[in-house]
C-alpha cells in the first residue's frame, strides 16, 4: 500500500491541474484535498468597508482547511497571500505558476514584488506554459515545468467520418488564442475544401468574423458537450500561439489529428508535439490529406499515445509526493537551500 504521506491541500485551481492531481493522488491512497476557486474567495474585486463581511466565510474556510493540512500547493501566484495572511495557520507551500501571473504580472512594476514574494517563499515552483520558461526561471532558477493534464478516463471515443468531413476549431475567437491567424486558416480551409464542414464555438470577439468566413458556430458547451464536439471531428485546429492548451491536448487524447498554426514551442527535452502546422496555405494542403483518411493520419502522427503517456496527472503524483514529504519535514528551513532569485535563464 502507498504511504499516504503528509496531508496536502491544493489551494485554487487553473485548467483543472489541481483537480487532476488530487484525483490521481487519492486513487493511490495519498491524503490530498482541493479547495477549488469558488471556495477560496468570492467572485469580483476585493471589497472595502462593510463589503468585506462577504469574505468572512471564505477566510474561515481557508483557515480550517489549512489547519488540517501539513503542506499547501497553491495554484497561481497571487493566491499565495490568501494563505499567508495574518491569522492563517503557517504551512510550507509549493507554487504553481499558470501563465498570466508569471507572464504579465511578474513583469509589471505594479505587481512584480507580489509575485516575486510568492515565488521566493515557496518550497518549490512549477510552471505550466512553455512560453513562460524564461520568466519563471529568472524569478526562480529551479522552477520546473509541469504540463496541464487530461483525464483520460473522461475522454469519449473518437468518431471520425461521422456525417462527412468535419474540421473543429477548438479555441475561442480572441487575440490571446491567435484569432487573426486562425481566421486565415479558416479562410484557406473554406477555399480549399468547400465540402468540409467547419465548426467552432460562438465565443470571443472575433466570432462574428469566423461566422462570416463560413464557420458554423455552436453555443458554448459544458465540458462533456465540448469533448463530444471534439470527438466528432476529423481534424481539429488549435490556437495559433505555439502552445498546446488543455483543449488541444484533449483533442489529441481523444485521437483526432491536430493542427497548431505556425510553429510550436519545444518541450524541455527539445521535442515538438506531434501535430500539423505551418502557414494557412500549408495547413489547407495538409487538411486535404488528413480528411481523405483521418484514421491513417492520426496513426501516423501518434498524438493520442503521446498525450496519454505524458500529459496525465498519474505520471507526476509520486514525484510530487516526495516534494511534499520533504517540505513537511523541513518547514521553515528550506529557504536557506534555495537558489538565489534571478539566477536562471
């Protein structure tokens, strides 16, 4: 039987990372719990005056959850003050940087010190986005990459060829997802593949332009409905940022071939994900081949096996358990052994 290790509290969540880690850990007998975003703090800006009474139940809930834990794992840097505020039980914590906190808030003068203090106080630091590696390791030289995860058990079966050739656009139509390039891809696909059905979400400021381009937009879906949409695609087009988010990983994990417009960021081992890419014209030509035989294209890419081997929480649980055990045993003494801030790349 697995040693249950210290009692661990995951505070907050982003992209389901905490949810997946806690689920996988509990399956192995570890004593990990999660305080989800809705339980961490009320929605909206921090209130002042009499409005602060709304915070009382959240403060009490955080304090009670921390009191039952030996180690905390905080998701998103600006959540750290919520567990270090006066009156909170002091616990060693690990920190997960999830994107905007280290990409933008660490770089902004108004919030840099807040984020850096959260980083400096952590027993260990992880980051989930490849484009933030430079900032993360500048803030903390030993910051370690850990990707977002898919829950393989909840992924539906892939249904290629159901109802004719279908291309699904996975992301919302916003600048943060590279919408201008994705729209160019949609135009190229519409021109090259007039018989193909192009489907996307009715979400984001550029959604009307996508509709005018010939993309059939469907209302925003719950998670199960969204996975079902991906499962019915012969080809999925991801965001045009060089990154694979959870949506792209889910599409690959289901089995569908994925297009990542442009060039993807390499992973720490120097490899690139097994996806299609390039310019809109190149993608349109690749799509012709894929839609002629989606199953063969998927087998040649190998995306499903790649995701299910490397992007599931089960792969990381035991290493994290060792980190937690070390943190619980050296509370208050870890800072002396940390590398100096700003000594990374």
